[in-house]
């Protein structure tokens, strides 16, 4: 099936900062990258990638801005190299929509001709376009994230977490030594190790470039600003010759490396920076206010990348080697997050029994201020979950990290990118309608023979037919996901990521070519609770009460309930998940367990070390809802679907305890991440803090794995819709990420508004 390259693949909730380079310079860089890629067609993929990276760095870095206490800003061009679409693209990429947009910025015929030539080359060589040409189908598997399909697929390397601990503890000199030790232990891979060394050469060149950028930034500045830039230069000069010895050196080395690697999540920051901070504070190198200013500056650089649903920094939790030093970092980082009040980083606190209570209270106070962070994860539940879902031992599981919207991976040792996404609600409609999608009339049965509603004589018949359709889609998704890795490894090596991923150096192999310790993946599912609520409604009104036939329910959904208003009323009145009602919750559990176990089985059968469902959803529950027909839970065509494994917005009406009780009924041990969003009033955090703490404590003790909280006042969201100019800093949780409410699309705002506000 032909891939329409002109369509942008992601909705950019946070718009990127415009490129500071003039159009002709952007074209120069992209043309040089294209020529280099073409010239190295007969070279190894590693050599070709290395030569292309040399074209990008350090020239794509931006000038130092006046408020920067940490330096490192990049321009992301329509052609380049990356890991994810949220920052550039995947592998050797061309963002065709953005390249086309560049045409409007020039009327120079020569510029336009050069753009045409660049586009013509990448039309055949863009990594994901090659993948899409092989796997897209007219009716079943679409391009990420086209909502009209039952499933979409992609090729990407999301969620990789670099080994910042080794980067900090070894520095550039120590990493060079490690490369040479591994070379000796793995003879015959000289080119790989040569190129790993060249990655460090390029990093050093980039550091030296930033020393020059700091010098340029001093021009015409007051002495106090010159002194700040001198301190940055000292840190940059230091990391060229020794491992980081100060907080500033540690942050700068990790940050510049991150930008060059193209990764968009930042690991357990308190683990790799805590001891450096403690040293600086104890030695008088920094005061706490100095450290706070530096961390705030770093966090603002993270926010400036606008990676949409990424930007994770994780702190706290089990398995830290120096918890006291780490906690000193945590306290200052929470305060930095509270003061900055930015969308990124997605600041995440791992909670555990015996943690410092003052940090936990500080976290709640920060959430109560309305900044949506930190997200709270419960190690007492998540560590056993990771052991089961990712097939690892307890010590390994203690080093888990959530990335992006909440997918779980092992810190710098595994891949868990979600390269397949399934709309399970749409597929329920397809199953009930003998293979036909009631949104657009297309047959999406995917080769599964499905019975008409009249032939389904019991609720078990309905459920089992649905299971057969889901299993076929899950199996195909796992197979296509595996192929995405195979395709990417024929095109690139993700060199900078491989250098800091276990066990790439030890094996002498890049990350997707046998280097990474645990090669896993995930399958995102959408509309799960709408599907289970739909099944509960069918069971109630058709098979238990006999008030309607299944054919009547299907006909009603096909008509978007026009002429079936009474039937819709009864479907809406049927039990709904989120109210601690076992009737609805038991069906949700049954569907959840089938999905999780089937996804795991089909993934492991094709070769993944671990493969799991993730129930996270970001804003796609709303985007896909636009192209999902009416459903038997009473939801209308085009309406948003539920978010993650949360109730359909507004369907929970028995209070927060009942909602959380429903959440904990879904077993976490076979899935690789989920989202639990909840809205509270400010008053809940101001005058009812003991009640709030008791609620969260009980939820965690009962098996709750995590919690993401939006704090708003009654009427605040409504006023923000009416008067957005007055609410520019209003932050909300969307799915697995936060956003400025006024920047969201209108129907996404409505979905958040419809969520129950607890106070």
C-alpha cells in the first residue's frame, strides 16, 4: 500500500521553537547529509551513520541564550538522524511535511530546486517510509497514527534510557578505556570499536564548540553574566579531560550526549547526579540556591525540546546505591519543578515503603500547587510487576524506569518501544458487525470469519468471537513489530545510543543487532474500558434482561443511536467500570487479562524477550475516538474513548475511593505500563491533606501501581476554554503526559473537562 508521506504523523501539542538558521543554511546541511548518505551507500550501516552524524554535529547546535546556566540547544531539521518522531524522526529520516513547509520560507528557485532533489532522494531512503511500503494494508494496518484503522504500526526506537551512570563515573577518558578493553575481548569487530571511539571524538568536538559558543555569548554582557559563562566553560573544559567531578560537569556531559544521541528520556537523575551534588554542597562549591538555579536551567532546556509525550526524569525508588545523596538531589529537583512549572521534564517520583516522609509530603505539596508533577509510582507493586512482565529478577527489576507515557523498561538495558497500536473498541464494533467497521463501512475482519449478531446465542459467544478477532490482530502486530526492528537494523545502528546501552560494547554489537541485553517491545491498546463497558451493557440488556436483541443493539450503534434514543439510555444506565461495581469490573478484568496474556504470548512467540500491553493512551484516545463509530456502552460516533485503564470520562460517579478500587482489580503482572489519571480540587490539597494521604496510601496498599494528578478549581477548565489568554500556565494531565490546557485541541479539552472532579 502506498505511504502518503505528506501527512504529518504526530500532533505536536507543544510547538517546536523555529529553527534559528536561515533557510539556505538548513538546505546546505540537509544537502550535505543527503550527499554523505548517498556516498556511503556501499559502506557498512555503522560507517554510513557515523559519517552522517559528523554532518549534523556540532553545526545544528544553537547559540547560548542569556538565561542559560546549562548550555545545549539544538535545531532539528526536516532531514537528519534520530530515534523518535517527536524530535526529528527515526533512523535516517525525512519529515516530508516539514520539508514541504520549508518551501514557503523561500522564493529562491535554486533553494526550491535543492529541496526537490533532497525530497526525491529521501522518498526512497527514509527509514520509516521503507518500512511502511512493506507493511501497510488498505483496510487493516495503517500508518501511525491514522485513527480509521483497527491497528496502526510504526518503526521507532522510543524509550531508550542511556547509561548515564557509566557516562558520569567513567567520563570520556574512561569510556575510551572501556572501548579498548572490549575490543580486546571481542576480536574481529574493529570497525565497530573504531566507530564507538569516533562517537566520543564527535562528542569532544561538540563540547569544544560549546566553549566557543560561551565565549561568543559574553560579548557585551555584564560581569555577572560573564562569570556565569566562565563557570560553564570551566565545566566543559573539565569533562574533556576527566570524568565529571561537579554537578555542573555531570549535567553538561549527560545533556550534550543526550542531544547528540537523539533520545528523549533522561533516566534516574538522582542516581547519576546525587553524589556530585552532595560533594558540591559539602565542599562549598555550590550553595543550595546555586544548585537549584542550575537544575532549573537544565529542566528548562528539557522543556525547550518540546518532545510532546516524553522528557521523563525519574527519581527515588528502590535499588539506589547512595540513597541519602540521591535524596538531596530529589528535594532540590522537586523545588525546581515547582518553581519552573513547565510541561517537561515529566518528573516522576518512585515511592516505596520506608522512603523519606518529608520528600513524599514535598511531592504532594508540589502536585497541589497545580504543576501536575511529580507523577507517583508505587515500587512495592511496580517492582514485582516488572519482574513478571519483563522476565527479570528482583535486583534487575529495581532498576526499572518508565518512559514516555509510562511504558516500563529496564534502565539502559532494554528496548520496549511501542511500535504497534490497536483500537480494541473499534475491533469490538467490527466483531459485532460481521467484520464491518460501523465508522466507514470498511471490512476490517483481517481474514477472521465472523458470525452475524443473530448467530451469537450467548454472551460467551459474543466474547469468544471478539477474542478470536483480537488474537489475530495481536499476532499480526507482534510479527510486524519484530519486522520493524529487522528493517531498522538494515538501515542504521543508533550508534550513540548503543555506546551507552548494556551490553553493546561487551558484545561488540549495536543495539538492534544483538547488542542490547533485553530486546522487548510493547503494544499500545486503546478503548479498553469502552469495550468492557460495551460488553457489560450487552450482557445486561440483551442476555440477562432480554429487553433487546443483539441485532437491535448493533443496528442502533450503526445508526449512531438516531431513532434508538431509549435503547441508548438503557445502555448508558448499564453498570460502568470505575464505580467499584463487580458486574462491570469483572468483565473489565476478563477482557484485560485476555488482552495482556495474548499480547505477551504472541510477542514472545516471534522472538521478543518480553512483549507487553501498555494502557497509556496520551491524547490518542480522543484522536482515535473521532474515527470510531458509536459503541454499545452508549458512546456516540466521534466521541472520545476512555484514557488508559481509567473509566470513560464522567462514568465514575461513586467517588474517588470507588474509582481507585476498580483500578486495582486489573492485574498489573502481565502488562508493561498503564495510566491512572485523577482530578482533585485545590481544596483537597489545602484543607483535606490527611484525607488525601489516606486515600493514596490505601490505593497503593491495595495494589495501585501509580497515580497522575491534575489539580484544578471548579469552573477553572471551563473558564480556560472561554478565556484562554487568562490561563496560559494552567497545566493538566492528558494521558501519560502533561500539557498546557489551552494548547490542547478542543475535543481533547472536552475529554479532560468530562473527567470527574473530586474534592
